[in-house]
C-alpha cells in the first residue's frame, strides 16, 4: 500500500481522473481518496513508480507520504 499527497487535487473531477489513471495500470487496485487532505491511498501489486507515472500522465504531481 502506498499513500500519496496530490496537491492539485481539489474536486470530484480530480478524484475521477486520478482513480481512472490508477485503474488503467491496475484494474484490480483499491483506491481510497481523502479530497480534503489531498491524500490518495492505493493498494496494488503494481510498483509505486508506475502508479505515480500514471497519475502524472493524468496531469497531477504527487509525493509519497510516510506509511
């Protein structure tokens, strides 16, 4: 499980775009989003770099938060 801070995430559209980006690389991933905290928690078999690259391709920067 990884937890990311996504500073540009501010609305429902952002949530949908980020969730869709993660599901593109891992359709079975579990994605939990706390919009107020701008935090995305992902449970996936795919490595962190690929997940963050997918989020970046959707137009959002991210930084890893401590577990």
